[in-house]
């Protein structure tokens, strides 16, 4: 991809109406643009990151037996009235129609999926069933802030499991715990499984929290890994000794990136979702719910991985593999083209900063110095920066990883091998 053709460019100034690190850097880097408070447009760079996060989540949900669906965002009011959440859920967007009816704009999808499943599940032979989607959600947040961390519109993965009994539901619940740990590890995040209240969904649940000083949540946890609770329900205190001898417990600020709920029969009872048991009796289906904030993960990654110069994307979610910069000395134009073509032929995803150097032609309307190009590399945060210049020489590149200070010169063939090993 040539940077000169890329829709969405970097900016030098922080947006005045944003306080969070993730919003500032994502806007300045050309990843997103704000629509209104809590709502963001994803530009090509941002969508590439978002899709990579979503695909990692999708792969692990498929591996756990999930089948992907896509459910309606505009939802039946009567279904929400059946569960009591039309009145009780304070963040529910209610959309009036010109035809004298109202719809719910989906913050979650139990009220949609359970009636759909009711059409297809009638026997114990139809269970268990695992259905998930990756779709935009809408919540009328009273405090839409912190960039992608607390939005009114956001991308989310929600999986719903349907079981013949509570034992099977709890077994899958444990399986999802393992799947979630794999997901967050693949994304480069150390997420702490944390006991929490279930809110409107269940009496108890588990959250996945990433330690970050800018986070809005707080947990009390054991660094040894045997205890973690949200401070709102915590039975232990900061500094209290771990009962297993791991030392004092710690209270830290965190970002919640996922949650899971044992719904049991809460929603199957509301819609009379039953199945015929082996003994011929009708029984209520047991359910679980498992959510991951896809766009929130993007914001959380930026909050965790950045420095004073910009974003530092983990390789699995970076918009490109390498950022190629050309220092335009006369006669080197073919060198950078040769480098770009060899890398792309080897399957390496390249963002090529092909903007002309300001020092070559002062008449250009868009003049860019080498220093600006390097600053943009740091701001955008692609894992590897490559420089082609007369100083380096033909058939060679200067190689520098975004999170390291040192650089070195590599032969082009050696570069391809090295990149394929990363």
C-alpha cells in the first residue's frame, strides 16, 4: 500500500475534545475519526486493526464449536418487554418509528436470539448449541468517554450457549475461560480473570481485566494468580496477605476487555425455550453468555502499548507488517520499488511511504521531510521500520523495530528471511 494513496493521514496536534491516550493517538495516526461523543468512524488503517482483532476472536470461537450468525440491530420491543428490560435497562436506546411503534437498538442480543433458537430447538438431540456474532452494539451511555473504551456504538463479539442441563452449561463456561485466555494472549494482552457481580444478567460473572493506570475499573488481585475480584464486590483488601503465601494482594486500575455470564434459565424462562428430555418431559434450556469488546480491545491495546512518540502495535494486530521509508536521493527510485516488490511477493504486508522528499522539490504542495516520515512511522506504530537510501546502498535496507532504539543494515534476502521468522 502506498501511503500517498491511503485515505486518512496523520496529524500533528492532539484533538482538543479528547482526554484519553487511545483516542488522541488513534485520531492523530489516521485510524479513526470522531462522529459524536462515544461514536467513531474507522478509516482504512483502523479497520485493518479492527478486522485482525475480530479474526483472532473468530478463530478461537470457531475452535470452541461456535457457529457464526448475524442478528438484527433493530429489535422487537415486545421481546424486551417480556424480559422486563424495556423499562429496567437504563442504557437501552429506544427508536420511535413514524408508524407509531418503537424498536430497541440492540445493546445485547438475548431478546433476539432466544426467540430464533426456539424455532429450531425442540429435543435434547438439538443441544448443546453455541452461536456467536461480531456486530455493532448501541448503549445510551451517560458518560461516553475514554475513546474506544466507553462508547455509545461499539463492535462486540457475543456468544450464547444453549444446554440441556446446568452441569453441561458450567462445563462449557470453563471451556470459554480457557478460550478467552488464548484470545487475549494472542492479542498481546495479559488479561486477569476476575470475579464480578453479574448485573442484569446473573448473580455472578467473570470479567477479563488488563492492568492499566488509565483504566476505569479497579480490582484486588494476587500476583501469584489465585485470586482476583472487582473492588465493588471484593471480600479481600489491598495489602491483605494471600492465603496461599504469595504475599500481599494488590489493588490496581484496569480495563475490562471481556466478560462471561452463567445465565442459566433467565432468558429461556422468559420465552419458554424448552426441549423434550429423554424421559419425555419438557425442560427449560440452560444458557451462558460470553462477550468480548472488539473495538474496546483496540483502544486497550493502544493504552497498554504506546510511548511518547505514538502507538506500538503488537505484530498480530498491526495494520501492516512493515513501514517502508524512502529517503529520496537521486538514482534510488528503483531501489525502493525493488524492495517493495520483493517484500510483497514474499507475502509481507507493506505500507510504503512514497511521499516525495521536500528537499528535492520546494514547489510541491505536500512537502515531507525525512524527519516527518520517521515521526509518522513512530506515531502509526507498525512493528518494523525499513529505510531505503543512498547511504544504506542498493539491495540493502536499514531495519529497526518500533519498540527498540537500535537499527542495523540487512541485505534484502536476509531481511525477507528475518521478517518471515517474526
